[in-house]
């Protein structure tokens, strides 16, 4: 039986192509990387390469950039180009058979691949077999169609531990803080979250009430002095 290697800490990535959101989360000291996808990049309406270069000046960690072609040779060519933009670029390849071929080719060249649009643990098994560095199961989109997305994270974790696969589990399509907590409880390597979820993570109403009370009591003391 393989020996499972525990991740030292669940990494938190921001799921956005918006540099101002990335800057804000990076300032909080909790940002380990960034994931983008064609929809997120299109939303910003900016040149893709320029956005990736700017992100790489803010975050010193993996930055996922997705290919938009659908045949293996084209994906490989696109992936090589993306990987040249910065040393931290991870090429996102969709989980289709052409994507498996492209992932195998790119990984054998030392280009790190994030296999995306993963919706089952069997797809994740294949991603690991072709040498993907990250696998991105889309939890929220499974929840949206009435399946419990987090169940596949548990399955993938078991499968990867069974065979000591090195592919890291990147929990994607996160919709709320409970997804983040569950990902950490399962022992996922990475959780990528939209900014609106990231900003909810540090907050608790009792923290705010408690701080207000401490400061009020402290103010009374300084009035007495
Ligand atoms: C990340 O890598 C994915 O592209 C992203 O999490 C998808 O999230 P969505 O389902 O909210 O679009």
C-alpha cells in the first residue's frame, strides 16, 4: 500500500481575472495562487497575456490559464505559449480525450497542467494517470444539478491516496464558505474561491461584537486615567 503524504496546509487560490481583487486578497496574506478561465477573462475585457503578466507581479504562486482549442496538437501549442508567459503558469486543459493526450504531452515536457471541467472521480483518476499537476473538480456546478459535489472530493482523495498519486486536488466552482470548510476537512490540497467567498472567510459576527466591546471598555479606562 502507498504511503499518503499529507499536504502541509490547504492552499487558497482566488478564482478571478480581476487584478484589483487579487491585490486585495494578496494584501491579506492568505493568497497562494490564482485560477482563471475563459469566462472570467472575458468578463474583464482585457488582453489575456497582459492580465497574466500583471497577476504574476502580484502573486508568487500558481496561476492557471486555460487553452481554448479542442484538439490535442492545438492545445499543446497553446499550452506551450501560455507556459512561456511566466514560470508560475499552470496550463488548464479540459477533461476530454484530446485533453488527456495534450496533458500527457505537456506534462512530459515539464509543463504543469491543471485538468479542468472535472465532474467525476473517474475523470480525476485519468487526470492523475496522464500526469496532471492539479485536478479541478467543479463542486458548485454539481450541487446546481442536485448532486452533492463534495462527495467526489472525498472519492478523489481516497483514490489518490490509494495509489500515492501526486496530482493535487484543487476544489473549484466554490459557492460559499461551507464548501471551503468541507474541502479542508477532507484534506483537499487547494480550494479556489471567488472574491465574494474569500472576503466572507475572516468574518464572524461575534468577532465584531467582541471587538466593539473590548474597545468600548478600553475607552472607559482611558477616560478614568
Ligand atoms: C476554476 O478553476 C473554475 O474555472 C471555476 O471555479 C468555475 O466556477 P463556476 O462554476 O462558478 O463558474
